[in-house]
């Protein structure tokens, strides 16, 4: 998942935070925090189309 706006967070094992830009890949360990901050766009599953029968 990619950032949609700037986000600052410390990766697992890192002492200092990293400044991420929109378009950067979000590390898995920061995903929950980034979602809470609105820094990543949640991908919703495609709606199921109704088959004509």
C-alpha cells in the first residue's frame, strides 16, 4: 500500500522516524498508524457484479 500524503514514522528496529512522501510504499509495521492518520488510502474490494440470468 502506498502513502497518499506525507507521513512520519519509525520503522521496526529504528530509533529515529523516517519522513515518507506521497507515493512511497508503506512498511507493514506502520500500516495501522498510517490508516488511522489517513495517510494511506484503504483499498476496498471491487463490488461483485450481478450476473444476468
